[in-house]
C-alpha cells in the first residue's frame, strides 16, 4: 500500500508593513498559496517550484519549508526532504508532523534504524495519533521494511486497540511477511470494528482476493462503492478484481471498473497501484499512449515494483518502441534477480515467507 495521504497543515501567511517588503511578501504569499493548492490536489511535483520560489523570499518560514519537505517526501526526493526536515528540527520545530515525514524519507533512503529512532521520538510527542502509525506502517511496506512496519503497528495498537485502520495495516503486514492465515483473520476483524466503513469494505475485498475469491471481491467492492464509499483503495481493488476475473473489453463490468479507476487516479494520483491498474485497462483497449503514461507514472512512484516494468515493456513493444521495451525488460530481469538473491540469503525460516508473500497490489 503506497503512502499517499500526507498530512497537510493549514498555514497563515503574514505580510510586513513596509511597502517594498510587503511587495516581496505578497509575491511569496502567492507562491506559497499556489504551492499549497497544488499540494492539496496531490500535484506534488508541480508544487515544488512554487514552494522553492516562496522560500527564496521567506527562507525562515515554517509553512514554506514544511510543505516543501512534504512534497519532496511525496515525490521520492528523500535526501532533499531530509535536509529540509532536519533543518526544521534543528530550529526547534521537532513536532510530530515533521517527524512523520522524516521517518518516511529515512525509510526511502534505506536507513531503518534512524527511521525507528525518529518514530520513537514522534510517539513520545503524540502517542494517540492514528495517522502517524498508519502512514509510517505504509511507508515501511512500500520500502520492504515489513518487520519495522509490524513494530510500528503493534506500538500503535497498544495505544489504540480498537483502531480498524491499524488492524487492517497489521493484516497487510502479516500477508507480506508470509503469514497469510493470520493476515486473513486480522482483515476479518476490521468489519467487526468498523462495519460499513470504507476500510471495512477494503479489508473484505482484500481478504477475498487473498483467498482467490475474485468474484466475491468484486461483489464486496461494488457494494461498498454503491453505498457511497469511494476511497481510492476500494476503487482500485474493484478495478484489479475485475481485471483478475478476465472481464472482456466492452463489457459492463469492464467499463464500470475502468471508470472507478479513473476516479481513483484523479483523486489520488500518487497511488501507484491505481496507475498500474488503469494502465492495464488502457492496454487492453489498445489505448497505448494512455497506458504508457500511466505505467510510467507508476514507475516513478514505485520503481521497485516488477509488474510496472512488465506491463510497460508490453505497451512499448505493442506501440513499436522495441528499444525502450528492451530497456524495461532489462530492469525487470535485474529486479527479479535481486528478489532471488534476497530469498537465497534469507534465514531458513524466512525463505518460505518470501515465497508465500502475496504480490503487491498492481502486480
């Protein structure tokens, strides 16, 4: 599960009274407001130039730097994010929001111990913050630090034992660690804790997919959507289940699922699984330029996902770009070899878990 719902702070922009300074502040305020508007729309890459411009005028402004750190984190520019966030910490802004982004960025550069230390600092500041645990657990899954993610979730559940979202995250982490039976039990608990909620429908659909009950996953997801639960993950699971069912191009399920994915991607463009699934629909419809666009977006968001390169290579080859298709297949081969090496070097009791672990969404 990719991390996409980042904390957005409400900021207040101040202007000075002197006219020349006021003009500069007006310009900085405009840049900042545009940057924040783009950030809130999930257009993190587009927001960065505006925030950089605002920072030139307001180098010490907390809101400018926080939102810049947020956008750097969301777009995988982790070293830049860490630099900005550590700067804020050194100036006394050692709050949970800054630490949350810092943990995600440290995981992004494969520094799990530093990430754990920052996480523990955040917990000391805000031990009942559900979003903190959820976002860091998902960042751990995105970067393959499953044991750390499990520790994060267990810490959160000690503080919030009835959090349906944290139980869902625990179920997903158990699945990635290879404990699929335990994972399904956790996912079943979610509906008991929050019946009718979006996370309950997501958990039920995901459980059905793990059990190979694709048509049940479609039924559950469709029911949730028709009852008004339009969470991007539920829309994506619906699309993925329809793809897995072998629905044919032109059929009612096919069109309905593609529309659901288009809504998911429009609302949450940073969710790589949604980009992959929508690309697959366009590929099946021979809308190759659109398919390639979405696969390339997914690659930028989740460069370690082998499925992205497989589908992108297929679309490129079908579009006549064999050279780039071969490049993508070379990356796919390298990623597969790295996975084989991870399995080979894992302790004996972990080898089976690697083999049993479900593929990430979109694979």
